[in-house]
C-alpha cells in the first residue's frame, strides 16, 4: 500500500459546510471562555514521549492562558487499563484519551463511552488522514512508522537488515531490541502485520535469536543508543529525534513495507472538563500542533506544515498496515501468543 499525502488545503466553504449544532461544533472563543471556568484538562497520552507530550500541553496553555493540561503519559495498553479501572470505579479522571491502539476506540464507542464532538479543525486535516477518523467520535492526532533501526557505530549501513525477514538471520542472535505488544500498541500493530505477512512462524524463528524485549517501542532506541543491542524494531520519530541529538542510531525503510501507525484522540463521555476537552481537541488538530510535532521529527497532520528536513514523504515509502478490525481483534490475540513464544 502506498499513501500519497497531498498539499491541498480544504477551502473555507468546506468548513462552513461542516454543519453541526452545539455541542458538536463551537465557536472557539466561546469555548475558551467556558474552558477557563473549568481550569484545565486531563490528557491520557500514549502517542509521544513524555517530553514532547509536556511541550504540547505547555503550548496549549500558552495559547489559552488559564487552561492547563495534566499530562498522564504511559504506554498504550497501560493507559487503556488505567482508563478501564477509572470507569469501573465510577471515577471521571480522563478528559481526552490519545492512544496508539485504534482498537481501544472501537471498544469505547461500542459502549457509548466516547463523547460526540465534531471539531472545526477536523476538516482541515490532510484528506488522506481523515479517512482514519470516525466522524464525531475520534480523529487522527498522530502518525508515524514502525521500521528497522540500527546502531550506526556497531553496524555498517551496508550490512544492516533491509527487510523484516532479515531479522531472522542467526548472525543477529543476541543483538536485536524489541518492545512488547502487551504494553505498546506500536509493537502490537507491528506484530499483527508481521503475522499477517509471514505467519506466527516468523516470531518462533525470531525468538531463537534471543531478542531483548523492553516495554515501549521507544525502549528499543534506548537499547541501541547504549550499545546494549545493535539492531531493532523502532519508531521513526523517536529514532530520528535521537539521531539529531548526536546518538548513533539510524533508520531503514524495509523493502517489504514500513508499518503505518495512525493514532487517534477522542473525548470521554464522562469527561470532567468537557469544554476544556473540546478546546484541546481543536488544538490537537491545529497547524500549531503539527508544527510542534515536526520539531521532534513526528509526522505533520496539516497540509500547510512541511515534514522535517531529511524525512521521506509517505508517497516515497512502501507502507503496510492492518485494518482497524484486524488491529482490534489481533492485538489481544498476539499478546497471548507473544507470552508463549517470547516468555514475557
């Protein structure tokens, strides 16, 4: 699959045609006044490392003084577990839920646990990303890739793996870094796609190479930076950001396809700060938010914001991705199989 990202911007007429009544669509100024009365918003976020999530929260508050962001950053499956614990206890803690596992939103919507809100900024996203939205319930607020990464001091570029089956070569025994699908939806989605492409036999062979399994997919970058491992399965954004800081890590676009991640955000139906949550959703779909992402080598979601220098446009990359339904059903299944095969 190839995803072509265009530079077209929706006309103002499209925004006007996005007909909806309060509370589905709101004047931002009025929304800001109501949000100030609530004082803040609690954000369960798994999209990005803590540092970037905090920067997003601070930028939102600078734009909307008087409305703070309580950033609760964990891995995707941990965040969802925490959210479900809140719900079972009848505790309304989370306002905006941002997970890398689209299956979470399918389950939440089925249980009527997501608020219905159509952000005015939704129509301004790059059109190719809008197809990953469930209009009125959740919208893409993060995009990235799962790809091959390597320690540039320990592995010459010419000798680095070029595709996913290359990880099965015995020469990489004891040298591979992985995350864990029980914690990371990036890893879970990658595992679902690899099983789809190569069968579970792929992971039985991979286990024989004694990979070191962390939790978050970002842990693989740390393992490579330290030299604890030489190659791994990692995220584009964290790897490129680490390389820009002088760490010895590089990326490889697999010839059989980098795994496309499109991660949503949605407002909880029991959000304790509903107006602040709506205002924050508007911000997560804004050009300002995309500019923050690009500074950390993440993928911009707005067409008027160019990718970071040195990054390939998606139109030049072979991409693969499971369907939303395959992710929804597949991640819980592969978590159990992973424990049996990998031992954690």
